[in-house]
């Protein structure tokens, strides 16, 4: 009876997974696919996936190892030749396996998933952490460097008091657009906090100072609000890593420098 119930349950489960509107993959700790539904197979094919900046993603083995090592879920925007998906990685630590869900991107998915900042349209902190993590992995495996820049906009309270919160939001939107348009397309520009922005840049050498200087120049320019030119002070700090430091270590270091 137990065997019959198990067999029947497996059949029901297989049918259920096959009908889901998302791709479902089960991988082992080495990234080897143990099971996949038809949608996952059709989405992935044999193509090498890239992130939405155009950079190749780490291998399945690297991603599986990262998720199992941290024990935390990971969401990555993935661009395939014929589709764009959110790849969600969930660790099954006790079994040394990773469950991967592939959700085709819809127009409202990034906002509803909380990955993009609703005001500026930039990646939010969750997506920034993922981009930084991927940049550190590439730096470590390719012998390059990754720089995290934080830019804190001063006197936002004074701007809100003098011009209203709507104008304050307009100021942040203008700064976000400047940073996005004024920096290289393969850099990640994110809304880090209420009054701060973050930039993740990858480069073959250097200290990251040139990236920070460019961020300072762009964010420090005056903005016209309601017919008046407003210039807010901007404090910029950065950290450059060869990829050996953990994500939270890099962030803690640059935040500490920003508070000095």
C-alpha cells in the first residue's frame, strides 16, 4: 500500500511540475541537472546564459556552490537568445541540492519582485547585492577587479523642506538618470538607500578612483528644481577588491569609510 501511494504521489507530482508556468530544475552541488520539467529545458537549451549587462554568468557549478555555501536564496536576471528570465536559486542544504525556478520576465515582474526601485527604476539593494556578488566571482576567477562606489547625497532634508517631497523625488530621479547615462553601460547603478546610490564596476586594473571621481562629478552637478538651481553636497567612497572578499565585507568596509 505504501509503495502504491508513493508511486501515485510521484505521478501526481510529475504532472503538477510539468504544468507549472515556470521552469523547474533540480541540481546537485556540482550544478549537474538531476531533473527538469519541459519548460526549463526549452528555456535553457544549450545556450550560455548572460546577465542583463551582457556579461556571461558563472557556471552552474559555481552558482550551486555559492547558494549552498551561503544557505540563502539567490535571484538573477538571465538573458537567453530567445528569452529573458528570472532565475531563482533555493538551497536544499541537507541534501546538497539546489532548486532552480525560471520565470519568464513580464513587464511588471521586476517591480513586483521588489528588485527595482519604484522611484528611479534603478536596481534596488537586493539586486545590487547580487550584481556585486557576481562581479566579485568574476574578479576572483578571471583575475580582474571589482569596485563598489557609494554616493551619499547630503542636505536632502533641507531640499524636501524648501521645495517639497515631490521636488526631492525629482532630484533623486535626475541624479539616477545622470549616473545611468554618464557611466559605462556595463556598470551597475543602483538605489542603495533613501539618499544614496551605488555603482558596481569591473575593470582589469587600477584602484577604482577614476570610477569614483566620475560618480562624484555626475552626482555633484546642480539640478534645476522648479526654476531654481539646487546643488546638494555628495560624499563618495569606494572599495576595490580582487574578489577574495565576501559581499558583506566589501559593503561594510565602504560604509565605514562613508561614515568617517
